[in-house]
């Protein structure tokens, strides 16, 4: 059991519950009936397995516990935000009363103490909720301390701080198996890389958002990370990298398909918008195809969502002004029905190929 992650242990416990419910269903339908010895052996095996998983990990053994776990995740996230805000306001309240050496010592101690507290909690917290709370506070402390030290020594704000934040967030994410910190690290990487792209084109680094094309190169790299580095030990991390990569690519393409003036290209804005519309349809359709082929549901769903968004925005450009509103929304509904029919047919084709695979 030591080689499993908490997510894998929870998935195994869920499989046991599903199997038990299906066995009861088959018994009630008279399809399958185990004798007393087999049933006792199966019950003992499942009991032992769930006990071992429960001893090694804080898993949900039934649906009620699963519902409570969702509330605990929300509570830990909100608690982390509240404590981080408390730390920020505490610094703001008393910061001016300390001299420079004391300020430097305080911010360094806050960062290292919160990091060590996170590591200590991770070693003892089987549920991971308190670890997540401590990790978010540690990350907030690093961000706050970087800003405060910059103010103390009158350092010009730089995008290089994003690299330190990204490294720290990724360290916490991979050390403590925290996807929320992984997302924070990825966002810092996206911001840094996009800011670098902006500065290379002559922009001030904080204005990188004015050019959505700054986000496109890093999107491809993010999507490729799980293919280059093995994430088998980290449940959900590969999907997180891919989804962030897709969003980092498709959202700027969506913006460019309606805002051609922001492009680096010196073409006619209508031509730029048309090109990005074609790219958006092609990229989202490609994501659907790749997701189905590789059995990446998260990629397929993201591709479908953006394909529909691109399609609806195009319909809006074509017909919103010229078509009666009731007819416009009727067309959207009919298109949704058509897409559902296509996707259902794709699902049947995939299901038909499943036994052969």
C-alpha cells in the first residue's frame, strides 16, 4: 500500500464499493450467486483491503464520507485564503514599526517557517487537507515576502520573481501531491514566459496581456510536459498540465479571433481574425480527436467545449443582427442537438472498438 497515492487508494476503495453494489444487483436478478464460503472469503478480502487502505490513507469509505470530503476541501481552501489574507494584513499593520534588519529577518522566518510547517504536516496528515492549507499559506508568504523585500530595498519590479514563485509552488506540489499548488506554479510559468515574450518585442513586462499571442508558445510546452516526464506517481498531474496547456492556447486564439488589432501581424484585422477562427476550429477538433485516440477524457471535453464556443461566436457574427432572435436561438438549439448526435455516434464507435483493444 505504501506505493499508492491517496487518490489511487481512494479509487481502489471506490471500485470495491461499485463491485459490491453490482454483485448485489446480480444476486437480486438471479444472474450470479456465490455460495456461503465464497461470499465469506470475498467479504473478508474486501474488509481487509479497506482496512489497510484506511490505515494508510484517509479515504472515504462510503458516499456520505465522500460528500463530507468535498466540504472539507472547500473549507481548507477558504481557510488558506483567510489565513493568507490575515498574514498580509498583519504585515501591513505593523510593518512600519520595524527597522530594515528586523523586516528582513521577519520575512525570511515567515517563509521558511511556513515551508517547514507544511513539510511537517505532510508527514503526519493522511487526509492532505491541512497540508494543502499550510502549503497555500507558505506560497502566499513567499509572494508577500518577495514584494515586501522589493519595497524595503527599492528594487524595480521584475518578472523574474515569477520564476521563484513557480519553483516554490512546484516544489510544494510535487513534494506534497497538491494539484492546487501545481496550478499556481503553472500560472506563474505562463505569466513569466508571456512577459518574456512581451519584453522581447519591446513591451513593458506587466503589459504582456495586451498581446494574447504571447501565451501561445508556452501552451505547447505545457501540453507536452506529461509526455516528456513520467507522472504515474502523481494522480491527476498529467491531466492538469494538459488542461492548462489547452486553455493557454485556446483562450488566446479565441480572443484573437475577435480582436485582430492586438496581433503582432501587420495584416488586415479581418484577415487575422478569420485565420485565428480557422485555427480555433482546427485546434479544438484536433483536441477532440487526440483525446478520443489517447483516451484522455479531459482533453476531449476541453476540445468539445471550445469547439462549441468557436461555433457559437461565429454564428453570432453571422446572424445576430440579421436574424430574428427566436430563430437565432432555435438554430443554436438545433446545432446543439446535431453535436450531441455526432458525439453519441463517436461514443458508440469507441465502445465498439473497446473489446478489440
